[in-house]
């Protein structure tokens, strides 16, 4: 092969390598702030309390650490591409009295929702969830909880997040923990609750 042909061949190889590099994972599109709505089912979760909740508890500051996994099955715009998510963070309340497990409790703090999307759809930035209220109640023999608040940053910014869940523990078991020396340190969230952004 003469010099001219060798130069053409080398140029072709270099061009192909460059095109391959630019189309590879290193140049994948950056995540976006997703728009729309999404509807999910809670598959598992837990909440822990520090200090523990007790009957007649007198603490004035309680950290509530929350971790929830969800699978998502419907939505609009980018929300329709969400397959699953993980919600986590720490909220704060002003009492560790177990009486607060029934009725509305004001809380401060944020949770973060990290999203996994279906293949070949744009990746989404996490959502910052501002939770303002936890409302406790009864669902059969178990306790129920509902949360709500605004999405304040990231994907779905400006929408409202809401969750409705029940505990795996029965009301009787929770009551026994509240009355024990150690108090109620954690609850397990049952499969089947709902989590929506709309």
C-alpha cells in the first residue's frame, strides 16, 4: 500500500473511533428535571424514631428517619417513564408522645425521591419532597399513616407529593412497644400503600 492509501486508511480509522467514542456511555445525556405526574405503589419501607416514642413522652425534638421503596405504573409526561423509586430522609417533630400516632402531626424537613426510569427514556433528577404533615389513623387491626407536602426542587418541582401507608405491626403491638421501657423505636411499612406526585 502506497503512502497516500495508508493516509486515507488511517484517517478513516480515526474518524470511526471518534464517532464511536462520542456515541458511547461517556457522552450519555445528562438527567433532566422531569415534568408531569406519577403514581406508585409502596413495596417496602420503615421509619425509625430517635428518641423512641413512649406513652406520655416528654421529649421536644424527635428525628424520624424514613426509607421507602416504590414501583410506579402510571403517569403523565416524564412521569409515565418512571419504573420505580426510593424515598429517604429525616423529618423532625416536637414530641415523642405515642398519642401523636393518631391524628395530624406537624413535621419539618425534606425527603429525597430517586427515580429509576424505563429503558431508552431520559434519566430524571431526584425530587426534593417537603413534608409538612403526618396524619395517623387506623386501618383494620393496623395503624395507617398519610403524608403530604410540596415538591420543592428537582423533578416534578411545584407538584404535590402524597403517601398513604399502613404498618405491618398491629395496633396492639405498637401499643405494647409504646408502653415498654424501651419505647417504640421503629415501624415497618407494609406492601401495598400508595405514593403519588400530582
